[in-house]
């Protein structure tokens, strides 16, 4: 599976992306995006990885926030207007 993320992350995550559970998860997420309005847009699910290279990361905090309206998904998906602040 070719997940579009920054190459430094890809080096460490490609093995995980190739596992059966991840492929099943991708199919489930695609199905949900076809049936429902989902956020963030599909092409931005891994966007945070593109704005912070692996070599610059010291800590990763993993969590889930229930965003259910347009414009609510901030830093976890790399806020699209962060450059304006």
C-alpha cells in the first residue's frame, strides 16, 4: 500500500502499512467515506506527517478526537490555517 506521507515517516511505517489489519482498516475507512460525510478529507488523513519530519519528532501523542463538522479537525490533522497565526 502506498500511503502518501513524508519519506522519513514512510521509512518506519511502511512495514505497518503492509500488514493485513491495516489493509482491512483502509477498506473500512474508504467504505465509511463513501457512505457518510467524514472529516478530515481523505487526502488529509495523514497530513500531519507531511508537516513534521520524523527526524524532528521527540514525542508522539496518540489520541482520537470526535470531529463531526467541517473545519473542526485542527492540529491532529495539521491545521490548514496554521501559517496565518
